[in-house]
């Protein structure tokens, strides 16, 4: 569990650096290079059989410097790192050990501790990678797959019973706290 936690900390620290560049017009090119080389290589692309092509799975997308100036910010805005709430380890038929990583969205408010996203991570060719991502649909409070591997066995409700769970930050949102306390 120590390795997956360090992986998350490292990726989310890089995400903060990238977001600091994304909204500065003069740093858009550096941002696009940074996310390609430092951030999105932590996600495993997947093959879409319907489209018959490989689809990238990215934490952050590329940005454009062609937007009106109102869309850009100054250097003074503090960007908070994602909250990591819990990590659940599972045995998976195809990937061996996998981890469900319950986190906030990027740039969370300091006072709001809410689970918004769950990344499924696995070791791929000796490196930890995100293989699937789900978000909480706010109106129904249900998990919905949004990117990564399309296989249904990489959904939270299909993972079975976890072999280990580590909890880190307790949410202060009622629904999130219930998810946090579940043995999944």
C-alpha cells in the first residue's frame, strides 16, 4: 500500500504543478509539454473495439492560448492538491493486485472534503498506472465510469471483497463519509 500511496502523492503533486501553468497564457506550451511527459504517462491508454483504435486516458487535457484573457489567472492563486481518502486493494484475475483510489477532484477547497473520483490503478510492465476512472454522479450519488479500460470487471461494484483497506483523510460530506466507511 505504501507504493500506491507514494504513486498517488507523486502524480497529484505533478497535477498541481500542471494546473499552475494551465491558466497562464504565457505557460500554455510548457503546460502541454509537461502533462504529456510528466503526468499523462501515468495513465494506460485503452483499445476501443468499436472504434478500432487506441484511446488515450489522460488526467488533464491539452490547453489552448487562444482563449480571451478572462480565462487566465495570475500566479497568486493557491492550488490545493487532491485529497486522498482511502485506497482499497483487490486481487484481480487479469491484473493481479489492483487498487481503488478514492480521491477528490483536482483543486479541492480546503474546507470541503468530498469523494468525487475513484481511480483504479494496476502495475503494468513494472510501473503503476491508472487503468480506469469513475466519478460520482452528483444528482444520483452513483459511480459512473468516465475513462480508461472499458472492461466491466474494472468497475467498483465488480471488484469483489478487498484484501486491504487504508483510510487517510475522513470526508466531511455525508455521502462521502458513508463511502469512506464501507469495506470496499
